[in-house]
C-alpha cells in the first residue's frame, strides 16, 4: 500500500511525520530518514487497529486547486 506522508520540522527541531489518509497517525524523528521509518511503523499499527475495530483503513484525501 502506498500512502502520502507529510514532513514538518517542529519548534524543537524534530521532524514530525503524519499520514493524512489515516486520521491521528503521527510520528517523529531526529532526521528525515528516522521520521520516515517511524511513520511506516506507525502506519502499520494504525492500519491494524483500524481493521480490528472494523473501521475503514483510510479516508479519502483529495488535491484541490486554490487561487492565491
């Protein structure tokens, strides 16, 4: 399964990784590589928990164009 993730540096310097397709699925790491490894582990755990609770595995994420 391929999922999009977001990466953002927080105020402490950690890189926070999130998966928009799985509400609440967040992790972090000191480096981008560590954050990506950690979010993969978090995604696996979130998918397992959602399946165990008969929830949809993911929610729809859409790309929209907004004039700026």
